[in-house]
C-alpha cells in the first residue's frame, strides 16, 4: 500500500510517499481502508519535532480518517468488514491507503456523512465538545467568542454552541470565512484583520464582555482575550505557537480563568461521552463537518503548508 512516511523530524521535505506492507489486524484490532484523512495543525508540529508527543521514527502521520472496515482481528465485535467508520487515532497512521486501529479507536460513520466529512470529525468535534461541555461547563444564554471560527475546530464549536443555546461570536480573516461562520451559526462575526475588531466585540456585548473564549492562537491573542472577558469569564487555550505576555490584573479583576487541555489526555469516560455526542450530532444534523479542500495524498507537503496559513476555510483532507 501507499503511505506517507516520516523518517526524521524536520520540514516539509521529510514527508515521503512510499510503498509499504499492508498491515494485518491482530486480536482486538481493525484494518480500515482509508477514503480520506484529516490534516490537523498538530500533525505539522509533530512532524517537525516540536510537539509534546514524539512518535518513534519512522512513522506515518495522522489520527483522523474515514473509510470502510477491510478486516477485523479476533475478538472484535463492535464493527465488521464493510462498515463505514471514522477513526479517532490509529496504530499505524491515517496518511495511508490502509490504517490499523484498535477496536476502541473506530466509530460508526452515519450514511448522511461523506468520507471527506468523516475525516474532519475527531480532532475538530472532539476538541470543541470537550472544551465546551467538559472543560468549561458552558451553559445556555452564555456568550461565546470563537477565534478562528472558519477553521475545523472553530466551525465545530460554532455549531455545537449554537445548538446548546449560547450566543456565538466568531472571528475570521476573510469575507469567505466570515460568511461561513455566520452560515454555520454565529450570531455575530468579526474580521480579526481589522484593528478595531476587539472594540466591536465589546460593543456587541454592551460592554459586558464575553463569558467564554475558545482560543486557537494563544501566543497572539491571549493577552487581549483577558480584556474581553466578563466577570467569571473563561478562556480555553486550544492552540498556541509560542510564548505570550499577559497582564495578570486583567484576569484578577474579572475573577477569570485560563484553562488548557490536550485531547490526548481525556479520560475513558470523557471519550465515551464525546463519541456518543458526536454520533447524535452527525445523525441529527447539528454537527456538519465542512470540507474546504481535498488534496491528493501525494501532495501532503502542500496540505501541511496550507493548514497553517491564514484565512482558514473548513477542513483540509487528504485523499489516497
């Protein structure tokens, strides 16, 4: 089978398309024929060796994928060959024609969701659900600001929060992105390339500030976020690419909180809850993955470059 192999940590040049043996499932394992694989920013950090998790080299990147069960190992009862599934992590990497996963890492993909959409389920919707429901205990009638609302996690958060009854504010860096965030449920949208967009946000809240902020680029925005919080407001740090300076008094005066997490550290109970919610959301239409680009597996370097560029619009997926 064809797969992307990373022999050493480094730049885009380390992403190599190779012919490798197709794995066979052992007991408790599932072999999935990949139809689409999701590209996440953390994939690029892992590739260049700056992520907290460093896989043994060589490795095949990717945790998010969707496809059809090809074969199952002894003892597997959750799925069978021919079932449509999405993956939430794999054993051998999702950037490939086939991926091996534990039975617990594959989940049913409803028939109304395409494979390309399914490749954009786990990290975006798992992250958004965990942030809103499990980490911050968001409540209906609260006001939420989603930075990067046109990206994969941002769209997921907008959809989930709107269905929960929150007032949703979203930022994006292009007219196309702003239109997408609005279409997917944001009550108000703001162009974060405009110098006065933070003032516009405060004005929209009547000067009260927002109760929750989902922050995708904390090294740029966190210090400013604290000035946008309402009393007892919470900022959830989902992404960051460097250090940041904050003014502690901004959070002290508001009795606010800065919360962080990684999706990899959730508990088994949290994981079970997330996937149950995702399945229900996909089936009833409140969760609608948006695919911005479908890129051939051989052009993985382009995908890794574009996933970090400004002006995000939906999910980037690789097609074997």
